[in-house]
C-alpha cells in the first residue's frame, strides 16, 4: 500500500485508463483501498499516456497545487 498523501493524474485517452474495469477500480474505491491517503484523482481531457509531455503546464499546476496544500515554503 502507498501510505503517503497522493494525487493520481491520468489522461482520458490513456489506453490503460480505458482497459475494461480500470475506471471502476480508480473511481469506485479500489484505488483508495491500495492508496488510502489518495487525496485527489484528476482526469485530463483529450490526453493520452504521456500527459506530462502532452500538457506539462497543467500537470505541473496540479502537482504544485497538491504540494502547496502541505504548506511547502519552497519556491518550486
């Protein structure tokens, strides 16, 4: 199990996200069972598997927003 606070970001066109049963696992509580401190699930529209390359600014914004919730004083 992943026990640290986490965010899950996936592209809606990612083939893995579209495998039968994946969306149910992710959104239906299965992922939360494996990642009990899952704080957020983000699905990026019109994005595939390489979301960090396809939409780097949006991905960075989500990651920095997540980290900032913990009071980080770093100027990332």
